[in-house]
């Protein structure tokens, strides 16, 4: 098969000979630098994707995907609203809720909390709390019995266990014969949950929705309706559609809007980490420049001979661009393969290192996430591989232009 001589000569220059072993060694180092950079970048971004997905799953296991409330913060016809939105095939569950502030007191311990009134029969449709119970169960929240479910950290602060009695004080005054006193009620702890998010485990308590209506004086109304979706990423689009269908007298909010700062910070952190780790690949690209400059210096006589045989400056440029591109392609290919393989098995690798050296990277006593979750995104891998190939190609331009400017007479003067 006949090949263009630029490709033939460029590939020939990549093979080591006895007098240019050092240059070939530098080429190998350049390839390894690209491999290491791409492997590290894919692994880091995949782990960050895994952490983000894990945190998002834990947050959305407690909060709602979409929330519908009235213009004044209450909803009187929630059953009618639930029936109307249930026609949307993207909605898989709905449940009403009442939310309010309060203070829980147990002995000498007190803590401010957010109280959520729920329907135990409907709550599993919109949250994972039923699977997050450490003790007791949601069905123990029976109307009129004034039971309460506490987060694990909150129960620890109050020194409360199953069967303990705690007092709930709500910020509403009650006028009595002895004067104005705060509204208070004794509750029995019937369950303890843990979603592994300190904000929720330490600051939330659940009671039956009928008991919440009595405590907060909300008769025949709820604070809103919570919805669960098939695709959580479609929440902004679906919430906008629901808002348009219900009208301006209702407020419809999705999880992305409620936690916009948190998820924006995660995206920014991922972007910054991408830029920092990509500098490793940039360093390897500079090695490619240095390698090709040395090759051009070593091959000046060959370049002069090719020029005298009729090779154009563009052909000389292509010869050395082929050599640099081969380095970039090999480094990108092996780096991508190693990065995907390591990212897909990072938990196994970390566990093996912990076992061999007897160390623990993420202690469960300190971190809520004690494993290294990893999620490889094809878009990230494609972007990294494409950027690496582009950088490798750009790295060949200066040495190739320098080779094209070699003057045959000057190069062959002392040959």
C-alpha cells in the first residue's frame, strides 16, 4: 500500500535508533505525562460526579422534587390540585405537608427545629424517609396520639430515645386566664431517622399532619403539596409547565431552584478542578514541544536533503506534525483507557490500598460518605480526550514551522 511520504517519514522518526535513544526516551516521557494527566483528570471528575450524585440523592430523599403552594403560603384544595397534576405522566407521587418552626425541649435540653406535618400513608410516595428510619416507623404517627419522629443528631442533642417525651413549643401566643403563654404540647418519640445529611438530621422533626394542623391553627388547609418526578433533571421544565397550567395564584418551585447555591457551588468546584488538572496535560504538551525541537535540531541534515529533493515547506511541517500527533494520540488513547478503568473501579482500588497499608481515607466516624462513589460521564471523557488531542496538535505547530524554515545550504555546510 502506497502511503504519503510525510506520513511515512513522520512515523519513521518516531522509532528509536541508536543515536537518538535520548529523544525517544523523552517522547516516551511525554506520552506517559499525557497518560497520567488524562487518567487523573477522568478519575477526579468521575469521583466528583459520584459525590455530587450521592449528595443530590440524599437531599432529594428528604426534600421534594416539586412543591406547590398557594400565594399566601397555604393550600386549601390540595386534593383537587393533586388530582389535576396526577394526569402528568412525569409525576409518580404526591403528598400534602404542613411546615412550621418550633422548639423542642427535653429536660434541660432544647433545640430549635423545623416541624413537618405529614400523612404517613402518602409520605413514602415523595420521600425515602421510610427507608431511612433507624428506630420506629412512620406509620406510628397516628392522628391525635401526638407522636413525633426526630432526626438522629437532633435526638442525640435532646438525649431522646423511643418512648421519650418531648415538649414542642410553637411561636404562637395563647391567651389564657393567667396571661399570654406560648403554645406548647407534649409529644412522644415514636421514631428516629437518618438521611446522613446533618442539616436534616439535626434540624427537622416529623409529626402527623392532623396534629400539625392543631398546633399551627391551620384548619382544612395545608402548607403545600409535594411532588415526586420520574426524571429529577426535568424538574425545572415540569414545574414551569405546572405553574402555567395552575395559574398565577399558585407558587410552583423545583428542587434545583430551592438549592441553587449548593449545586452551583458543586458545578463551579468541578470546573475549577478540571482547569487545575488539565494543567498536567498542558505540561505534557510542553514536553512534546521540547521533544520535537530536539528532533528538528537532530534532523536538520535530513530536512535539507528532503528540501533539495523538492519537498515543500508544508510537507516538512506535516512530517513533524505527524510525529507529534502520534505522541498525542497514543497518550490520549492509553490515558483515556486507564482513566475510565480506574474511575470505574476506584472504590475497589481504594479498599485494596486501605487493606494493604492499614489506613482509612474516609473514616465513617468523620465523614457522612465513607466510600468513594464514582460516576463516569461519557461527555466528560469525550471533552477530555478531544481537548488533549487538540493540545497535542497545537504543540506540534512551533517545531514544525521551525523545521520548515531550515535552509538547506546552512544545514549542509558542515556535512
